[in-house]
C-alpha cells in the first residue's frame, strides 16, 4: 500500500503564489455569499504561478497537473477542477457559484498532482500523488464560517463604515431584531486568521480569539435573557400565574439560550428541573446569579487552556 | 390497467430542525395536531415555492410492502429511483437542507419511514426517531435520514453516469451503503461509484470495510479524482486483492441480492439502529 502522507515531501503552500478574486458586488465581504437580500451568485477566479523548481524537483520524471479542489461536507462536494495555462507559468480557473446549488460553505485549494502511467506504483513514481497543496480558503454560502450552535449569525463588516463609533472594536453583538455577531474586517489580518487558520500557532490563536469572543457573547446573551425572565416572572407573579409560564414570554432566542445553559448552570438535575432552580435564583438575586454564570461560562469555553496553548507556543518559539 | 393519480404536495422546510424529543412527540400526532403544536413558533415548517408529486413513490413502496407490513432493505434500490424521480426538479440546495428531509420524513413519507424502519409500528426508540431526524453532516443526509438516503444514492449514480443502472451497487447492499455513505468518500461521486462497483461484486463485508479503511489511509497522499477511470479501477482492484489476502474466504453468493442483510436477519433493535 502507498505510504501515508507524513512520509512524503510536499511543496510549501506558499510555493503556489495563489491569487483569488470573488466578483460579488452586493457584498461587503467578498468570501461570504450570505446576505439578508439573498444574493444569488458569485464568480470565483483562482490563479497560481507555482515555483517551477520546487515542483519539478518533486515530480521527478512524471508530469505535473494543477487542479482546484473544492470540498464541502454540507454541500456534498469533493470535486477536482482542471486549471488551464492562461499564460506561461500561470494556471487559472473560474467558476460561478450559485446559491441555489450549494449549502453551508465551500473549502477551496489548489493541488499539484503527479501524472504518470502507473496508478499503483510507490509514491515516488505513481500517478495521482499530491505534490503540494495551497492554503485553503472558505466561501461561506449561507451560514457562519465559525459554528455558533445555531444561536446567532456571524457577519463581517468594516466597522469604520458601518459602526463609526466602534471603529476600533473587534466585534459587536446585536440582539434586535435578530441575533447577529458582527466582526470587524478592518482589523488587519483578523479575517484571514479567523477563516483560514487551520494549523499550528495561527490555529491556536484563532481558537483563543474565538474563546474570548464566545465568552463575552454568551455572558451578554444570558444576561439579557435572564433580565427579561426576571421581568416576566414579576408579571406572572402579579397575575397569580404559574411562574414557569414566564419562559413562554421570552423571545425564541432567549429561550434557546436558557435551555442551552440551564442544565449546565444547574448541573445534575433531571429533565427540566433546571427551570425551577433558575426561577428561584433569578428571583433571589439576579446580580449574584450573573456572577455565578460568568464563572461557569468561562470554564465551559475553556478559555484558560486555549490561551495556555498560545503562550506555550510563543515560549517555544 | 392501474393508473396513478398525480397529486401535488406543497414543499415545506423546518428552518429549525426539531430535536429527537420533539420528533417523538410529533410522531404521536396527526398532521393537523402537529401544526397546531408548532404554531406561532419558529419551529413550525415554512412553506416553500415548490410542489412535489409523491404518488408514484407511495404506490411503489406500498406494492413492495410485505404481508407482515415490513419493508425489506431490498426495496431500497427501487424506491431510491422513485424518490429521485419525484424530487429531481427541485433545487440542489433544497436537497442539502436538513429541514427539508425532516419535513418530508415526518409528514408526506411518515407511513413509509415507519414501514421501513419500525416494521409498520409506532416508532419507540431513538434509533427509529433518528430516521426522521437530519443534520447537515455527511452521514446524516447520506445514510441516517430515511428519505435523504434514498434520494442521494440515486442522485450520485445518476449525476455521475446519467442513468439509474448502477443504483443497486450503491444502495443494494445495506452494510456497504452504510459504510460508504458514513464516509467522506461519498462526497466524491466518481470515487464512490467506482468503489461501490468494485466492492458489490462478490461482496464480503470484511473485505469491503478493509478497502474503505485503506482508501482512508492513502487519501491524504492521493487525489483519486485526478486518476482516469481505468487507473482508478486498477487502484481499487489492487486494494481489494490486498484485503482479500488479509481476509481469505469466498462470498456467500455471487451477484443478485441474496447476500443482503434483511430486517428478519437481525433483531428489530439492531436493524433500526443501522
């Protein structure tokens, strides 16, 4: 059987000199098709000008082909597109993406593949061997690139244009009319880090930043939901109703947040028993309850271990 | 001659996919009660601007249903084609939406799903509720949801070859279908079809699983789609020979469908969890 990939020398991703353009006029963020207006298509153009020496060295006596590899579990694709030599030393590819055809997001990269007569020879001689793969990039079709547990949408915006008063901020949470987390695409390198970093120190950095954002977002959302729960409890009490009905007075997203966190905050209780405990805690002291929640959220998003990894990497150089 | 009256059904989609608990509750209600149960909630299925005609599919599964009111796995290949033909005009995006498959399984195809996965009885176990449930993961749409698994088997074969001739290679053997469609291999239509074609001939479970394991091992180094059809076939045959050396023996039967596991081969609980 062929040798697993760790034993094979492949080209550095930067050897491809990858260029990507997305023609999608209606969007603020070129790599994300999702919009409230339902933007329907985008033209993606990809070109590479590979370092000839690097790839010639790897392919030996075999020929070499450059392809665009498009993969997505949600869109059920793993498709290899041929690239064409658009000028000497440069290979190009373009494809129109239609919203009606896709779901979730698409992950793209350029791969250099060996071409030879024998498909079952050793990796040094066989056809179809991956000689190198560029950095991958995601095209969001209609969902946040970072999973958010279906609680909120994530959108990239240039804050200096959209939220001038918060132009130096990294993120901004809106809860009305729907839950949206805006990330500032004007922050140098942030978009690239949060959407493409998949390996090494950059991946650890990405996870730490998300943990930090998540902690703040969760606390804000839980705080808003429990404030409204507290109000609803007072209304229900004054009407002589069953206090549990207060949960039905909450907005859908608020109930989802509390249903997600209730069993974590009131750990070890059966079924919906957390609801009664939450009602008691909110009525007793809302501020004390929020301070407990802060500690639980911090533990749940593993913020200390995420940052620990970054610090250790930094120390190891 | 029997005729089938065309009946159009308005397509709906759950924008928020119901949990297994909600599915368990909903399965005890008729459609009107369900809509009432979900009304004024974001959990209610939303109407889409498409209609489908499931009358041929419904006639087909009822015809294949046995006297014991229990559909056998052998029905999958025919029903896969019937369902694909019924849905072929819908946008691909809708076919990737878990909310569509949950709606289709819970409402228009509820009787079929119960006949195929609960022996025609009420669903009582999580594994049976899971046949109505769906997520956007590879395995959920590919092989867990009772309706999506039928559609996608034919979609891959039809999309790759332009005909339904080889649908039985992909879904005719339940264990092979499950192994292939739980795997990322199923995202690559060319590789999936070639693998199914190779392994369904003289099918042996251990050999098939070993080949799929080997494909997983060499996947990071090999771009299968870059190989010609002939080269891909040479590679798969080579892997199969290696697996046969590891697991010597003979297939119980050659071709046909008698080596397929059936509902009656296993306990009900095991079957529903497949």
